[in-house]
């Protein structure tokens, strides 16, 4: 690195932090937020291209990349279960590829039954109905019946996805989870139970009721390697040529380097800068990386994709009540309005108003699942990092 | 004008104008604007009065000016004495004893010294320097508060620097002013300290007590800004530790100002001792014959489901039976609130939820 580069790097650093200090001291955030209305315009991008980046769990173990260690740990936990008879818990971040990992685990557990829970289970009857499918015991009517399950010929593996769906953070809201844990302990001799949970629910439940103590083996999904993420993106862009455009805000170093480079070197520099930004944003989360790419695609023209790094808008300072709502949703993966107001112990209208405001700010999105009457509100992955940072800083929660 | 200060002046002016152009919604705080203008004003005043010079030249110029003033004053005084003497000679028309030369010299010396010690330029310098330091302390306090708001997690660590900075700023200012303007000899200093101690001992002992109390609080730190303390029945958050008084914001949002001398002689109960969270004890009064297991579960869940709970610390539920006037069971829920500022919100939330659930469970019906 020559002296000139070092000089520009130092200049960048000083400019960046001076700007931050200046903004911190003199810019009134609220004023800017309330007055600046920007309409987001999406250029025409072919649906066929966008389909390539649709967020959906992988079905095939061969397609799964970067999870070899976790698969090996699952294999080891299964071997251990044969001796210790202890269940397995997998903890992961939203969008980290938990379902894809479970689908891929069919290579280890060929007889496994995956029970996917998309909405909250509010009573034991619903839970029994769900478990009856997996345990192949249609006569069961209560959880007690399931405890006295007749022994099967094969070793049974039940994967219970999103165990946090069994609790609601309210008085008497933990009964179902406790009953399910009792069922796991009662049947663990014959069934290898694998449960999954999101990391925020795990943190909460572990602190307040010592949830983790019920599982001897706990696997935490690690962030995916940056090279692998780049590889996945390249794979999905097969047949297209990517052209990287100059980002909206670029550092002095980059500008200087671009000035002195030819077209090929420019593309290399822009590509490197783009992926640096993508990795900072995604932090090893494959879904967030895909979203970043989708948001960065400026336009597609004759098998050429023009990409300009997405710049997330600041979410501003959230109110205490908004943070409480977002925290509750993180702890439960998704919540309906009626569930939310029973958790926060405020009025139905009050929680609805906060939800509407958060929806307007694009921090949440609503999804209505089959068979449910109310929409479920989930955190928008694009703003997950910013929301987490505020919950960490303002509510003093040890989540990072 | 000194080129260095010219530069500063233009930089500030440029910065301020740019801000106004950039900020089409006029977001620049009123306070910020005032601070910039006052800084400019102070700079200009210093510049005009020629006070901003390196320390040595400052002292020299001050000395020269003081000497000139002293010489003039001495000459005037001598002239006045001579005229008085002449008049007396004329009026009395009798031989008059001459004023001894020593007395005259002593008088002149005294006048010289007095004019050297107190001159308008020195007074002006002291006023401007004090104003500048006062504004600086206000500015640093505002900066600390803004930082504390932005980095809530480190709020108390930031706020505890506030009184220390203020005291250090004032000590440095007084030290620099005394050295540069008066340049006292060690003898003068000792004499001054002795006489001041005597005077203060009689006249201003309460103020001195408060100041020493303030220094003791700042450096011994029995509590810090942001702590929740109880002094003599006044419970609330410490919002300011001053040199003379300490301000506490009570739970009904009134500011109680307590002299520091009182604080150091009282028992102080500190709820959080520099930590962001604090323990909250919620009392529930229930009939004596309650189902303890069921009540424990409800009380525990009321605490762990509260949004204000610090989930990193344990929750405990205790039972105490009372048989004084009417027998009752006192249920104490002990838990930590995520931020001491939400202490009452937490207590209210837990009480409300527990009461509702206990009522639904039929626990209160046993009283009827």
C-alpha cells in the first residue's frame, strides 16, 4: 500500500467520523424523518429474474452450502441420543436457513417427520392434532395419551420446528410449552426429538424459565462464510452478466482508485466494494444477502444485470412502545394483533395503532396464513439489524 | 486581528451558514445557534481587548498596563497631597510640621499596589473568562445529556463525568486567572489563605461546608448522576451534582435541591449504585389462607411477562404472614427493572397483571 492510499484512507476515516459527529450534534433526526417523504421507485425487473432470488427453503441436501459443520453436529447428536436419550435443540437467526438445514437432515434421519409450525399454537388440542400426524397415533386425544405411545418398529425422529410457537408471553402462557417439554422427556427413550427455536425466543425463555436445560445438545447456527454467499449469488445469476454501478455514496479512496483505473479494473473495484457492503449488511445471513441483492438490482437489460449497492434508510429513533412491540414479535417470530395486546397488556386498539405505524415505516409486514383469521405480523428482514441495535441499546437486552 | 482567530472566526461563520443552507427545515437548535454566537462574541471581545496572546506576553502586557495606571495614580495622589499641604499652610499661617517622607512613600506604595491588583482590565478579563467557562460547562452538560440519550446503555457512565468535568474546568480557570493576572508570591498566598479562612470561618461557613461537601460527593462518589437515592425521605433520580447543592428528581417529577453539607451528614440509600437497572419490590396483600403454589406461579409469571423486566436477572417471590390488625399474607415479588427510570411503570404493570390474574383465579373471593 503506497503513501497516497494511506492518506486517502485516513482522509476517509476522518471525513466519515466528522460527518457522524456533525450529524449527531446538529441534525434533528425527528425533523428530517417527518418532513422527508421519498417515494421508492423500482425499475422494471423481469419476474423470471426475481424468481431466482425468492426466499424459500431448499428441499435438496445437495443444494445446501456452508452447513457441513451443523450437519455433522446433528449426526453426532443423533449418535449420542442412542446412548443418552437426550433431545436436540437448534437455535438460529431469522432467515439463517433453518428449514433448509432441516430438509437437508433427511440424509441423516431418513425416517424423520418434520412438523412445521407457521402460526402460534394456543391450546393443547391444537398441539395434539399437530403431533398425531408426526407420531402416527390417530387415537390420541390428549398429551397424556401421546406419552403412552405404543412402541414403533423403527427409531422415530420427530423434528418440531419453531418450538417458540408454543408459548405466549403472558400469565398462563407457558403451560403448553411446559406440557410439551414434559412429553418430550416422557417419550425421549423411543423418540429422537429435534426442536428448533429462534435466537430471541431462546434468549428470553432461557433466562426466565431455564428452557435450555431441557436439552443436552444445543446447536447454534453460525453465520455463513462470505465466499459461499458470493458463490450462491453467482450461481443464481447464471446466464446473466453483472455490471456493477458506482454506489450512491462512495468513499474518497474508491473515487480516487476509479479515476486511475481502466474499465475492467473499475468493475473489479466496484464488485469488491459492493460485496463488502453486502457482507456488512447480511452478516452471514443468507436471506438478508438475497434481499440485499434484490434491492440492489437497478435494471436488467438483455441478459445484463445492472447492480447498484442498496443503501438502507435509517429507521430513526423508535418510541419505547414501538420497541416493546418489535421485541415481542421477535420473541414469538410472528404475532397477530390479538396476541400482541394480550402480551403487552394494553388495549386492542392501542396495539393495532402501533402495528399500523410500524407497517407504514416498513419495519413489519403482515401475512395471513391458511386457516387463520387474523394476519400475522413479522419483522422485515431488511431492518432487522437496525431494530436489534435499538433493542440492544435502549432496552438493554443482550442480543447482538 | 490575530490570523489564527480570524481563521476560527471564518470557519465558524462558514459552518453556521452552510448548516443554514443545508438545513431547509431549520433544524439547527436554538441553543446551538446561541452557543456559536456567544463563542464568536467572546472571541471578538478577547481580540478587541487584546487579551488573547501567549501567556507570557499576556502577563507582560498586563504588567505594563498596570504599571502605567499605577504611575499615573501615584502622580495624581502626590499632587493632591502637595496641594492639600499648601492649603493647610495658607489657612493656618503657622509653622507646620512636614509630613515625613517615609509616610508619603508608604502611601504611594499602598496606592501603587492597590491599583496594580485591581484594574478595570483585570476585572473585565475575569468576567469574560468566567462567562466563557460557564458557557463551556453548559455546553459540556448539554453534550453529555445528548450522548446519554443516544447511548442509553451507557447513560450512567457518561453522566457521571459531568460533575467532574465542571469542577476540573472551574479549578483550572481559577488557577490560570490567579497566576496570570495576580501572580502572587508564596507569602501573599499564605497571608490571603489565612485571612480568607478566618473571614470565611465567620461569615460564609455554610457555603464552604457545601462546597467541601460537593467535592466530597464528586470524588468519594457515594452516589452519581443517574442513581436513584433516598435522602431524608426524598427518593428520586440524581439529576445534578453541583458544587453547593444536589438536585433530585422525585417520583412525582419535582426537583428537590439538597445542600451538599446536609447530604454528607445524612444516611443515603442508593437503589442502583451506578447500574442501569435496579431491584423493584412489588407488594401484594392477599388473604391468609391462599393456595401458595398457585399464587406463586401467577406472581412469578406476572413479573417474567412484564415488558419492563430485566430478563438477565432472577425473579423471586416471597410470602410473609401478618397477624397485626387483620391477618393477611404479604406476597413480595422481587425483580429487576430494565432501566431504573421505569421503576414505577414496572411495579404498576406487575401489580395490575397479578391482581387481574389472581382475581380470575378466584383468590380474592376468599376475602368476602
